[in-house]
């Protein structure tokens, strides 16, 4: 498979990752969950063994993110109140290669953020 056929899938994946909303969460907030409905969300097992469940909220997605930088392994998106950095690496890299690629990608992000004059 050539690189041109892989490019649209990579672009779609970057857009999907950039659209993930990391909403503010208050532990006092109550949710009305219904029996039999599948909810998207996350959970964490606390030190005492209790499971802390956090369903994702609908409708809080920042749709006005614009791609400002499109690097080889990263993309930077900007909106009025947010800066989102998405890094993408090959899953089958060795640990040492991943560490090196992450370090290089982080340095590239610093350079790109400096050039944006935020």
C-alpha cells in the first residue's frame, strides 16, 4: 500500500482525536442514567477499590477548533479559548524508538508554538 492511500485515514484519525472533548468535571455533579442504555465514558479504580465512573457529556464539543500546524507526527489546533496538540505514533515502535520520536515531536511542538506567537 502506498503513502497516498494512507494519508486520508491519518487525516480522519487526527480530526477524530482533535474533536475529543476533555470536559470539566465536578465530583458533586449528578447524572441521570437510564437502565439498558450504553453510555460512553471512562472509569477509574481508586486505591480503596471503589470504581469511579464518569460518563461523557453531549453537546460540549468545541467545534470552532482550526488547524494551525500540521506536522509529520503532530497537529496543533486553536480556538478562542483552547490550544489542542495531537501527537500520533506508530503502535509497533520499540520503546526506545517511541521515546526518541516523542522527544523529537515535543521539540517540534515547542518550535511551532513559538512561531505561532500566542
